[in-house]
C-alpha cells in the first residue's frame, strides 16, 4: 500500500515533489496534486501512483516512471523525452498533445485515454489490447500495431506513415478516410 501524500496549496513545484518523496519515502501516491507546467526532469518516480492529478505541460523528460500508474489525470501537452515508461499504465487520462520521444516503453499501457494530436512516433503497441483510445490526429509514424486488438478506438486523421498493422484486429477501430497508400500496411 502506497503512502498518500497530501497535496500542497496551488501548483506543486519540483522542490515540493522532491520533499514529498524524501519525507514519505518513494514510491508514494499523489492524489489531486497540480503539477501543471512543472519541471520533473530526471526525477525517480518509479512505482508512484498519480490519481486525478493535473500535469498539463509538465516535463517528465529523463524521469523514471517504471511501474508508475496514472489514473484520471490531465497530462495534456506533457513532454516525455527519454523517459523510462517501462510497465507504466495510463488509465482514463487526458493526454491531448502529449509528446513521447526516445522513451523506454516495454510494457507501457494505455486504457481509455484521449491521445488526440499526441506525438507517439515509433511506439510499440504490439500484441496490445487497445481499449477506448482516441488517436485522432496523432502522429503514429512507424508505430508497431502488429497483432494488436482495437476496441472502440479512433484513428481518424492519424498519421500512420510506415506504421505496422500486420495481424491487427481493426474491427473495433474508426479508421476515417484512410489513404490508399497506407492500405499496404494493413496485412492479415
């Protein structure tokens, strides 16, 4: 059971987060915290739980979020450059415009998330069960969806250039107006 850390008044800055981790001992549970625009670069947040937090425009670059769980969070326009997202779960999160670049993502999972206009270039969703994900307008260039199962997903206007879909079950996906040039990527 993770230790609940009470949120500070207003927006939490880096020093408030570091103090919470130091005082309560990581990993901890952040519920209702506001991290909007916070510099969280390089922090060790492995195993932490984030519930109903607001972290729009937060910078998680080079942070360790191994086995972290985000539930009901606002992560719109957050940045994850070189972030460790191994076995990290995002459930019921708003992630419009999030940018994930050069991250370690083995076991990364999204459940019922808004990923509208997100930059997810090259991410692997191989053999994943994708449930209620909205990828509308997202950059999914070179993403790997081989053998993935789509349930209630939206891929309208997503950039799927060089994405791989061999063996994927797309029956539960809204593909919108797919360009015929992309059709070769949908084998199986």
